[in-house]
């Protein structure tokens, strides 16, 4: 596989330094991408960089994932309008372990292949650097004029800048350049990749290598992903879409991809899946013939959910999605795990009812009109039941005086009442 050609048709190249393509076509190359350990989980905004490393390894090259333990203590000014909070070493180490586990789903770290992936943390070589040693060994090779010319610096020092820029952040590009120099010397790493906002920092590294060693290093960046409407990719009303199921449930993760626009889905399926060109073109053609079936979004959501989570999580998410559209069954509700169940019905009106009351048995009318406010009155409940418009756990209620007991509880604590087609209410046994 030709790495650059693969990225090019997928729309994953923004800038590439002259000579990079020739180097990669000529020899097995070690290349790295840095990941900022500000959280113990990556989010889907990181996935473009992760996929760069995946394609790099598939093309026979050696991918290095660098955890920015040292740079995380400083704060990258790229794309930022103000200084951010700094993290302590204990937090950074904890976050590193979380990121390592996630990267292991994408990259082969453990095999005996010559191009197995490598994980490093720049804190390991930066922690022993003295200030005097750093400005002598690194600082004297890069001029202030060169550093001031970078866009990330210009924006923070311009007339519209609110708070300016600390010396700590100003020095960030030197620290990142030192990473590239260290990996160049330690493992022959000759390529750094990243998002397009990192171009200035990456090029500082290639310049440092040239000035300090006389060697040649290269750079490649991918575009920053946006939505077709111009809004930020990977953000929802509740915040980032995380890869950690504890931060973003597999159901919500699946739903994010399922709900992207046709235009975005056609781009994202190239960037975030490993499907080949022919298969992607076939899916796009099929989708164009029946756009209402959302063939493109369904396949995109399937591929990414399988890659990040599991087959079981994917199938559970698909089944859960059917419930809100009237296709779910009592059986599917009964076997759904609690986190998925709560994700599906997040935001629906809910009421707490004493568990002892339910365990002893309550009439449906008493449960819904006296012990909760699902119905304003028993009269309203009876009218809707007679019209066939009320369900309990996806089963039509035929008798408003039927008994509801502990055997009806989902996950041992929930009852799902439905009025009409789209009005759901959750009763919790507490």
C-alpha cells in the first residue's frame, strides 16, 4: 500500500513537506504523532490522527504514538485563545494509561512484526533537562524571529489578543521540536504527522534537526475536520464524543455517526473507516439511489462503532435505536444493559416510586395516576387504554387495573410507560 496515495484519495492530506513521499516510497520509515494527555480518554477529534498511524502501519512503516507528558505540563498554544490549566505528573501518568489502552484497539503494539507500534512519553526524556541545559542545547539553534513567525504565536500576540502569551507557551514549539530531535537520534524517526494546526510546531522540529545534526526530517499534516455547516466536528450538546464508554456510551457514540448529514457521511466514511475505495464508492452510489434509507450513515456508524467498541456494543446500539422508532420489543428491553437503557431514554420524564410498593403489587392506574404523574387522572388513563394507546415495557395495556409487580421491572428497577407513539415515561423503583 502506498501511504501517501491512500491518504490522498481519502482526503487526509493538508500539507506535506517536499521529499516526504519519495522517502516513504523508498524505505521503511519511523514516524510519530503526539497526543495531548489532558484526559484519560481520546475523543473522536483525535481519531483522524489515530487513523493516520493505522494507515502508516498498514503501509509497512513504524508508527510511534507519543504521549505529551512534558508538553501537557506546558500547554500547546496552537488553536487556543488563552492559557490552559497545567496538569501534575500523577494525573498525566493516569491519563497516559487510558490513552494507551485505547490506541491498542487500533495499532499493533504487541506482535513480533518489525513495524510494531511504539508508545513513548516525552516526560521520560524531558524531566531531567535543566533550564540551562535546555537553552544551551536547544534554544541557541532556533532564533526568536523564527519562533515569532509562527501563526500560533502571531495570533496570541496580535492586537486582538486578550491576554497575550506566557513565555511557557511561547517555548512550546522548542519542546515539541526537542521531541522530534530525540526520536530522530534515538530511533531514526524521520517523520512527524499531525493536524494542520501543528504544521508550525512540526516544521520547527525539522529545522532543529537540520541545524543541530545536519540531518533531514519531514512533515505531513491532515486537515482539521469540520461539519458541512461549518460547525465543530465531534461536539454535541453534551460536549465531546469520547472513545471511553464510561464518558460516551456506545449507544450515543453510534447515534453520533448515524445522525451526520449525507455530505459529511460521504467524507467521514473515507477518513474514519478502513473500507477500500471500491466498497466506499459502491456504498455512496447505493445511498444516492435511496437516501431516505441512510445506507451511508448506517455503514459508517457500524464500522466506527466496531472499531472503537465491540460487535456486542454495536448490535446492542442498533437494537436500542429501534425502540424509539416503534420497532423495539419487550424482549429487547429486558436484555438491554442498564447503561444503554438509560442512554436511550435520557431526558424523558421520570418518576420515583417506592420499591416496596411495586414489590407488593400495584394496579397500573394507581402506579401511573397516584404514585406518579404519568397521567393527570385515572379517567385520562382509562380513555387512552380503551383507545389502545398505552403500553408498559412495549406491551399494550388492555386493563388499567392490571397488577404491576417486581417481575415487570427492567434491570430490576425500571418501568417504561408509553403514551401514543412518541411519549415515553420512566418509573424508577427506589
